[in-house]
C-alpha cells in the first residue's frame, strides 16, 4: 500500500462529546420518525441525557436543526474522507479508485446517514434561516472536489466538479431511498462509473 492508497475504512471516531451525542440522537430520530419526531425531549431520551440537556445546548428548534446539520457534516466528512483523495495530478484510474471506495462505504455502511441528510435538505427548503447554514456545511465538500479536478487537468474544474457531485448525489438518492435501494452497486461498478465520467472530463495522455 502506497502513501496515497486510501484505507479501507475511516479512522476511528473520537469519543463523542455531549454536543455530539445530541447531534447523533437528532439524526437517529430524523431517520426513524422524520422531522415531526425531532423534539428536544425526544433527543434527551434518545441520547440518554437528563431532561433539559438538549434545550440547554440548543434552545430553539433552529439551533437544534443547526446542531443536527453540523453533526451530519462531521460524520459525512469521516465517511467520504476528502483527505483520502490522491494528490494533484493523479491519474483518472487513481481518482476513480478513491471515489469508488468512499461512495461504496457510504452506500453500504452508512445508508441511514443519507436518510437524515435528505430530511435536513428538505427542511432547509422550507426554512430560509436553515438554508444558508445547510449550504455552508455542504460547501466544505465542494472545495476538495474542485481542487481535485483542477489538479487532474480539467479545463473547467468547477463545472466538472458540479457534474461529478450531481452524479454522486443522484446515485446516493436512488440507492438509499429510490428505485435501486435494494441493490446498491458494487465497488467495482462504482469504479467503472467514475472512470467513465472522469475520462470524459479530463484530457487523455499525449499520443
């Protein structure tokens, strides 16, 4: 294994803080009960905390939703692990390997995290005050993909990053809650898909 070969699993997560426990409980409730089941009292019960703990941490519903979005982004960053991407100038093959690994890990081991993401995304469409917070949290994943495409020689890194992210988003939706939920693609199938996308975007080797 070289220094740039992605590991098969993300590093162990540190012991959760009280804020982490509140965020995790909120995400669990969103998956199981939807937005209506997300209350301060329910979070206290799910997290095993004394009544009032969640209200002390996040007094309003907006603050509770922001806690959930923040925890969602933290957990996604460990699953998708942008730091596992190969260095600038890596071949499309190496990029496809790394991206397929991260996406397969998400689709097979963390599918409930996708459901909570969609619950929060839909709520953000109804709450302008949450929309900006949600978008800022998600933007942390856009920069590394744009940099990856730029380093790989894309003539239009921002446009290609958008296309790549949109392809991933569509695939995740289909495999988590859509018509392909019962049969997510294998890592090799994902790798083939990424390879086809990247080869269409990136310049080929000189002939």
